[in-house]
């Protein structure tokens, strides 16, 4: 998955809101970690403030 696609998909997950979207966002971040590394995933977590929305912490492996 490209970082642009991950960005687009995360934006959609956040727009829908709710607890079920947490799992989808986790899968996206995990895929980014696998393909692009932890730094790229951490940037997305910070950009979308996923720590407060879903509890994802930068530096954490998902």
C-alpha cells in the first residue's frame, strides 16, 4: 500500500468514527509499518492524532 493510499483510507476511517473503525485503522497502520517502517506509521499516527482517537501510540508495533 502506498502512503498516499494509507492516508486516504485513514481519513475515511476517522470520518466514519466509532469503535469498529479502530480495527480498520489498526490494520492500515500495521500494513504501513510492514511496508514503510515504524517512522512512516508514527507520522500517520501523529498526523491523524490516532493516539487520542484509537489509543495508538507512536513507536508501538501494531
